C-alpha cells in the first residue's frame, strides 16, 4: 500500500463531523483522497459497486440511521471480496463492551472521536499506519485511540 | 536527530531481553537502559544529576514497588511529572487502564507475545508518548487492546 497517497472512505451521517474529518485530513503531512458516504446503506451500495477498487481504509461511524456501523462492519467482514478492507471504527462513545465486540467482528482500530481539531488530526495520523499494517499481519493487533 | 533515550522498568529478565530485541529491530536506533524493580526505578529517577529518559516503559507487576505506585510518585513530582510513561503489562483488564490514565499514563500496551508485534506496538508508541500536550487534555492510547 502506498501510505503517501491513501484512498480513504468515510461513512458518517453527521455533516459537521464529515467536514471536521475532511479538514483534519488536509492538515496531515500525507496526501489523501477522500470519498464520503452519509449512511450505512449508501456505504454498502458504494462498496458493492467498487469491489475491484476498494478504499485503502474505511472510517466507519457507529451511529447511523437505517443501517448502523456495526451492521456494516459485520457485512463487510463476512463478504469474501471485502473482508480484508481495514476498518477504523469512529464513535463518540468509549464503552469497553462495545469495543470488544467490534474487535471480534473484525475492526482494526477504534477511535473515540476527540472534540478538538488538533487531537482529531493526531488520532487520524496514528490510525492510518495501524490500519494499513493489519492487512499484513491478519489483523492481530487491535488499537484503541483516545481511550 | 538525537537518539531517543528509552528506560524500561521490568523485573522479568526474559521480557527485558525481548524488549531489547524489539528495540534493535526498529528503523531508528535508540539508547536503552533497564531497571528491574520499582525501588530501583525511583532511586534512579530521583537522582538529581541523572538525565531523564525520553520515554519510560513501565511494567505493572514488580516486586517491592509496583508500576502503579511508581507512576503515582512520578506524576506527583514536579521534576518528573512531564516524563512520558508507557504502561507495559500482560493484563488487558480495562478497569485498570482508566485508573492508570487518570493517574497520568500516556499509553497502555498489552505485551504482545511475538516479536514482530512487539516491534510494531513500540514503533507506534514512540510518537504517541512524545506528542505535545494540548490544553484540552491528552489523548489516551491502548495498543494491542
């Protein structure tokens, strides 16, 4: 994977959070290409249409209407064409029980959304190499950022 | 850039050797030293003339003075409280983690059992432990959750 130019997909229904994320990516010292979807159903449609060229990393919000992040994660990890896609779960809650279930389901990194911009840039910057390395090591290491 | 000075406090000799092997596999060379229990650690750190490490990796289960006691003392001392501390433990008990973070730990690593993974988590821990602090509080990291 070319970590200098990552294709990132964000699934989040909150427009403010999406803009915040986009600004944070632009503050990183690497170039990224961001595509945003605003719900779980839209996400699964997008992935199903692009199985030949999946993103390098998916940032997945948990609380979304109609199909939530956990349902999407389960579908992705049980789909032969998508299961290797690195998934960073992105949530406002830091509940440990939920985190454990997400890791068992196949998430690589869990980020508890920081409330300030500088911290968001930092956690995204840390998360990208973590998500990338798990492709090569069968996802054995699990990371919680901003515990 | 100067080499990072890494101090490890761990009473388990095998774990110390394992850690040292992982450090030597890193892309950037570092200076490494180790102490083997909590009392030895605090004696070293309290010595006025000693140069403080850039990062302390701190095992929790140590004889005489355990890692939690050391962390508490470090964070109460004006001269030591800015020292970045990475807790290094075999346990993944999450109730311990929140107390450690409240006490001032920066990063929590659950010791991986293979060398390649240990190299990876140490590599990630360096920038996390040394990143600048911001007014709204630090970020807390759990590696190998």
